[in-house]
C-alpha cells in the first residue's frame, strides 16, 4: 500500500488530461477567432456583389442598371435636348415614322419660348430646279423655316454645301408615280418628318416647279396668322369628279362625301397630325383608289371635308393655269415671265382671309420651267420685293 502512494507516476494521467483539455479549449478559441475574422472579411468583399449575382441568375432577364448619381453624369438631358429633332437621315421605316409623328402634347401652353416655323415640303423627282430663286427667298430668315425634300430614290446627287437645301432630303426607298396613291404616301412621309420638329406650325406642299410670289416675311405672316387651313375641296359631277369614286369605299366614304381639289395644300400642325394618324380613310384609298382614281386630287379634299371642313378655306394658295384643258396645267417658259404677268398672279384674284376680303389669294405659283429662272431672279427684287 505504501508503494502505491509513493509512486511519482500515479498522478500523470490526471495531469495529462488537464493539459489536453486546456490545449483543446485554446485550439477551439483560435479556430473560432480565425473563422470569425475570415467570415467578416469575406462578407465585406462580397456584400456589393451578392445582390447583382442573384439578379443575373434570375430567369426574368438582365439586372436593371444601377442608378447614376448626379456626380457620375457626364451630361444632362433636359428639355432642350428633347426638343431637338432627330437627324433627317434616320433609319425609321414608314410605320415607325408615322407613329412617332402622331404624338402630340396635351398641354397647350409651351414650357419654353417657341418661335413658330413654316415647314416647306418639296415633292420632287430630282433636284429643286429653281433652287437659286428659293435661296434668295430664304436668305436672312434662319430660324423661321424648315425645309424637307422628298425626291426619287434613284436621285443621289448632293446639293452644294452652304445651300439651304443641303442635307434636307428625307429618307425614302419608295418611287412616286403621278396619279398613284404612293404620291399621298410621300406627302404623309414629308409631313411626318416635319412634325418631328415641334417648332413647325404650318406646312406647305410644293413641287420643283413652284415659285414664291411674295417675299418671305409676307408669306410667313400670312401663314402663321391665319385661322384657317388651305385645302381646295369641292364636289364635282362628271367623269373627273364623282366618276372616280368607287362603291367599294362605302361605308367609310360615300359618294356624297367624295371631294376633289388641288394637290398642293397648306395646313396647320393639328391637321398635319390628323393626316399622318389617319388609320380609317387612307387605307380605303390604298385599297380602292387605283388606276384612273388620282388619289392626290381626292384623298385630302375628301378627308378634310368630312372631318375638318369648318376650319378649312376650301382654296389652295398655289396658283396654276388649267385654262388649256388636259391632264396637265400650262407650263411657263422664259418668254412667259414678265412683270405684268407676275403682278397679275399676286393681286388678280378676290378671296377671304380670316373673314375679310383680300386680293392676296395665292402665295405660290406653278409650273415654271428651269429656263424661266433668269427672268424670275431678275424681276424678284422688283415685283416680289426680295431683299
């Protein structure tokens, strides 16, 4: 018994167990601290990416862009940038173009100082043949007008740099044929492009053979201050009037609603929007106004008379001579252009303007041939008071 009590090794297992327990606890503490530290560091690095990673893997689509702080912005897109019309050489097709042009503000009061402009729409086969006369007409009136040219897709000659017509051709891949419904499609295309500029208030359709009969300030004032639109519209019996109507147009358009008038119009912005937005009557013309119908002489006169007749003057502002009969008006060459002739066109008629009698009934005239340009330029400062 004494031997067992005096054995120095008897207490070793107990001591070993105490030491083992101490180092085990210490190891656990070290592992816990290391794990906690690693977790904090990992969480810190991943917290900015975990949400985006979750969205990226979502089957609903890509994640929304992170909102840009004002300090991160390079430039501000405000009202000025919004009002800037797109480039004329856009890549919109007709369906997209007409849809965008049909948009209209519902608030009448503009939140900016708007200077109303007149949009001059030239429907041509090639170049504007009397361009030098128009250059003089527009000179010094920048900011009060816009120019749009619809030419044949095969015409690819550029206007000279510095010309008012430079870069003003609208995109079109469609050929335009005389008397066909695609001529109305071209007119709607011109209107739609012009409507993209919110400053354009009045819209005038012209051809390459048209000339102005007054200076710019007179024509601008006449149009901007008018309370009416200028679309010739009348009922005409016989083969070239009601005889062109098709019963297939009923019930949208009846024979009693059928009208005829000159192709060359002048309208305001409200009516221009209605024309490019028309999905009821124009499709009827596309389907049933075929050969011999001459949609350009009937679509707008009929549409305006049916829907907007109370605001229309029922006359055109473009003078033309049909006295010789036939399908085409008289053409004017160099010898036909005199001071007396131009004065007659300017003041030889009687009509109403804003409810009052006036002898200024035509602001433009056609058909003038290129060889008449020299005399037109010679007499313009005298007769038309070009500055």
